[in-house]
C-alpha cells in the first residue's frame, strides 16, 4: 500500500478513534486502533497499538 494513502487513512481512523473514545465507545475505539495498525503494517510501518 502506498505510504501517503496509508497516512491519510490512518489520520481518518485517528479522528474516528478520538470521537469514539470521547463518547465512551471503548470497543469501537479498540477496533479502530487495530484497523489503523493493519493499515500501518500493510504500508510497511510498525504497529503502534500493542
């Protein structure tokens, strides 16, 4: 996956994660974090949510 595309997707997921976290939607926030890591790995980056 192209790095620039991955960074844009990750930015959107981070924004959604912040909203979900602020609303107390912990499972949704966890899922978004895992999804962001999948995008990172697909673009050759290291996962951040361990």
